[in-house]
């Protein structure tokens, strides 16, 4: 017991260190948990992390720790500052454009925004003078003065502004007390809070960022307003660091790099969200798929191929028609009146492969993988390069198993996900995504089924001492899931991998197997993806690598540049030998100077460039330059081949 007591005390001490980081850095609740894990002394793994609004609880071995936070999980000071800046933005715009109609302006992550209805459109070029006016107001305005106001007085104050009048009607209908805040000559309908004095706003720690369109209340049936975004942090250094990250992200934008490297194109004639992959892009996509296939075959998954179109009846049984129809693309037949849809996921079809034969307990698990194209009716404004598409595939798979096989299946899948992310050099954390019992209408099945499936999944995590965070409301419609959230080289988080437990769909499709005691039972269904959509993951990888794909992924792996025409024959001989070994080679014997060809190799981020000149031919060697390591000098061809074979095979 003394050991448990000491461990508990060490953990509490570690948490207090993390709490101090939280207070100093103003990090989020998720980062508070991460800070705890990093501050914790070694010697035992926290196998369950369960944060709520007021406490964090976790297991360490058999020890259960629950710590009351007694701190607010958002940095209220920073949020007040950002909210106040939104208010000042409204005042600045109203002073510069007196006839503007002001809508709403909240604080958001990294800053603030305000929506306006301008009589004359503005552009990003106008942001400078608006920002300058804000800085003038900070010096001029002393405070934000709060006042309660009646509905009648509010309607009089905001007469002629339909946006404010609509909000007034909504708030008073819900019984809310109306309040305004006044700073200088500007008064706005606002619930607050704001900074107590302007000294809390550091003049150099905010910046107006950009202009965008935004529908009133986010409804595309409403009028499009002009949204002005601003950035705001506690210090100028934090603002500068954030801007630097944003600039780096822009430089790595996969849409920009993808175009420069000739990987994919979009066509207005084809339609938005429907990419066309070029010769080079198709290679990268195929390599990602091949690797996922290699990993899943190692744990017993076999690939099938299924149609892109289904009768609506399939989705009515699965429940997707009821919960997901608005995101599905309808297809019409010229010859029948049956309702068809392009499929948004593979799982319902895989149930029919399982159901096509009688199954015994000896047959399980049955593991089905599929790379068929999927289609989702995304809103045009939400489409974004390869990361949000209408057509894509997934390294999607489903295992039908007995209850006693669930643990092994989850552990095996998690193992290949870990291997994949290590290959792609991406950090990750695990999120246990649970249903929201307060919103049961979002899900299929009742509380009893959800409680059982969630307990099974959480017990696996605890038993395997896997660190995780709980996320209520993030479950799939049919079951809880273990989401793997990765971090790219810029520290941005992406949810790509998932393992999901489903006790509902097998019941809905009446799937069965005969158990060893002769009884008919319903199998468990596991949904899983290693990297999710290869297309989306390709977009993430372009930015993660900044286009500098590792050798095994690079569409062109080696470029050969002969210095003069009389070096072409030797260059082509080297090229042929490398191609026969399976390498993707560009032997550039076209007219043009060597410098231009080498620059082309650098611009296309090709991993290796071979230069062929007189000395190389005389020595029967090659001169090699590495994209990542610079000049490698003159090498024997055999030596170079051994090097790159190892690099390719190990996916280094």
C-alpha cells in the first residue's frame, strides 16, 4: 500500500506541474492532459485518461486517480481580449463605413471575427486602415460599459438592422436578458464579457488577417455577408510565431505543391471535389494504397471489389438512409423506378458478402478489405483540395468476429496503424470516441447496446495500458471508436485512422453464425481504416513532407542528366539497369544545358540526380547528388543500387 501511496503522490505532483504549465501557457484542456503525461515521472503508464469539465481521472496499474481541477478550462482572459477586439473591429468599421450593417462578432480560436453587410464591397487592401482605426480606438476608449436593455429600447436602438432585430427577437423569446456594451461612440448588442480596461489589450499582439464570405447564421439560404478575421494573442511574440506557422503552412499548401509537381488537376467540366490524378499523382496514390494493402494482408485481411451504386433499400436496413441521406448522392435509372444512391461507405455491402454463406464459429474472423470509390455530397464551400472531396476511396475494412476475438482484432489493427504512422514519420495520440447519451437521436441502437460496446472498447485500452482521451459525442452512428489523431510536421492534428466496434449493423442485417454449442449467434463487426482515404492522406503527406516525398513514394525517384550528347548512351545504359530493378527513372537526353536540367530535378523534388560526364564514363562510375544530403560524389553503380534498394525496401 505504501508503494501505491507514493505512486499516487508522485502522480499528483506531476499533475500540479502540468497544471502550472496550463496556467502559464494558457493551453487547452487536451494540452493540459498532454502536459500532465509529459510532466509525469517515469515508472508506470497512465492507462486511462478521462477528462470532464471539472476533473481528470485515470488509472495507473490498479490505482485510480481523480483530481479536481478547480480551474477554468479555457483561458478566459485571452477570450475576453479577443471578444473585446471583435467589438473594437465593429466600432472601427462603423466609424469608417457609417452605412454598414453589423451582424455578429465572437472570439474564436486564435483570434476573432465580425460579420458585416457592406453597401459597397471591401477587399483585403482595406484591412490596413481598419486595423489602424482599431489601434486608435484602443488608445482613445477607456472601457466597455455594460447595460441591460428592454426589448423595446433594443429594437429602437438597432432600428434598420435586420440582423440585430432577428437576434433580439430570438433572445427575448428564449427569456434571455438583453445587454449592450458601449465603447466610445459604439454600442453593440452583446452578452460579454470584455476586458476591464484597455491596458489588457497589447497593441502589437493582434492583426487583421483576411476577408471571407459567410452566410448569415451559416445558412446558405441566407444572405452572404463579409467576414473580417483577426488574429490575437497575449504577446507579440506569440502572434509572430503563429503568423510564421501560417506562412509555412501556405508554402506547404498541397494544392499549390500538387500543381507545381503535376500530381493532380481539377476541371470545371468534371466538377468540384472530383480530382483527376496525373501519371505522377496516380503513382503516389497507388503507393499509399499498396502499403496499406501490404499491412492489412499481414493481419489476415483480403481484398474484395464492390459496386459504386446501391439500391436505397440497403441503406435503409443499415440505417444510413435515416441518418445520412442528406450527404448521399442520388442516382436515377432510365428504366426502373427503384431508388439508387452512390455509396458513401463500404460497410453495408460487406455485410452482404458475409451474409452470402452460412458461417460457423470456425470461419471467424472474416476480414474484408475494399478500395472501391466512395461518394459524398459535400457542400461546395466545404470542399478543399484533396482533403475534402466528393469522390475518394478508403483503406476501408471490416472484420466479422466472435466476442472473444475482439481484443486480438483491435490489438492487431492498432499494431499496423502504429507501423504505418512510424513509416510516414507522424506522431499520434488516441481518442476514445463515445456517443452522447443526451442526443440519442443522432445514433442507431439503444443505451444498453452502447454501454456494452463502449465498455468492451475501453477495457481493451485499459488492459493494454494505452494512453487515450475520451471524446463524448464523437462516435460513429453505429458504435464507439478508437480514433488515431496524428500530428504532421507543422504540429497540426489530423484524424485519419480509426477502429470502430459495431454491435448494431449485424443485428439490423440479421447476420449470424453457428457457435460450437450449435446455437445461432450474431457476430461482432469491426470497422477500421489504417490511413483512411488515400487521396486525403496524399494531401496531408504533401504538406507533411513539403512535397519532398521519401524515395519509395516519389513519383520520379532518380533523374539522370548527361552533360553532353556523347554521354547519352552511357546515361541510357544506367537508366535501363535501374528501371529493370523497379526504380522510376527520368533519363533527360533532351536538348538543353545541364544546369537547367539539374534545376528541374530540384524543382520537382526528385530524391536523387545522377550526373554523367567524361570522368564518370572513364571510371565506369556515376556522380550522385541527393536532394536531402547534397553531393554524394562519384559512386560505383552497384554501391548506389545497394543504397537505394535498402532505402526503398525499408521505406526510409
